[in-house]
């Protein structure tokens, strides 16, 4: 398949690129500045573009099967996520190209909490509340996208860190996945596995799913 990744040089995006490349897909990475070191595999095609620009997105989407976005703004610039989301949704609308977004966990329901979301939990860390709220806004934009966009939104577990690729995890929909000890975690490597599984065998079209151990 022809897969294009926005945010390909980031922690999650880089692992998505690696997983897609290992599976033999034709991968394109979108960068803003091609002169900067990117550390991507030599087989990956680089294109210059900006997710915030619908014209860039439409141009890049032409001829592709799937666009994956794993962009994350720097702390203090969380508002840029809404701009990127708007540009991506507008750029792929009506094209038939699928759009898979790696989002946040904050909008997932806490098990046994009467519908309270993770970001609404009083114990949620203040340091990451701005990006969690931005991701919640991102998810709502996807839900409101309508029939013109073939989207899927992937919410990770609460703890998303670099780790190992095990290929063993659980999938859910709108509720945070926790283990027997109440922990919620997934490695970035296994998140990439779950995302590429969805790319290859769609099971959550115009819907959200989550992944955790």
C-alpha cells in the first residue's frame, strides 16, 4: 500500500514509518524542512508539506491509499493541533483517501467512573492537561467530519513510551484499557503495530479505537 505519514520524524511517527517499511509498504514522509536531519530509512520518500494547509494535504494525498498523522505540537503550542486537524480533514475530504490519526487518551472513559473521561479525573497531571484537551478537541473534529472523510482515530493507553515491539496487546473502543493492577500502558512500537494492522485490515472506519496491554 501507499502510505504517507505526517509527523514522521517524531517519536510515534518514526515508529509508524519503521513498522510500515518493515511490512513492505511504500512509505512517504511529510517534512516541513527537508534540510534537517530526519533519520528515516533510505527507502522512504520525502515530500515537503504542512498539515495545516489543505492544499498541501490534497496534493500529498493524490495517489495515496492512506494518510497517517502522528503530529504533536511543542509544549505551549497546543493550539496548533487544531489547525493541523482542520487542514488534514479539509484536504482529504471527498478524495477517498483514508486518514488515520494517532490521538490522545484523555477523551477515553475511565472504567467504573460513571462516564468520566481521563482528562476529567481530578488526579490528571496538570503538566499534560493542555495537550490532552487539545487532543479531545481533535477527536471531536473527527467525529464531526461527516461522510466525506474516511477517518479512524487511535487513542493510546494512558502511558505511551518508547519500549519494545511485542505484538501482544488488547484493543478497545471508547474506554481506557487497564491491566489487573489498574495500569494503562502501551509501547510506541506496539501502538505502531496496532495502527498498521488497522491500515491493512480496516475494522474501525469513521470510529475511534484504543490499544493497551
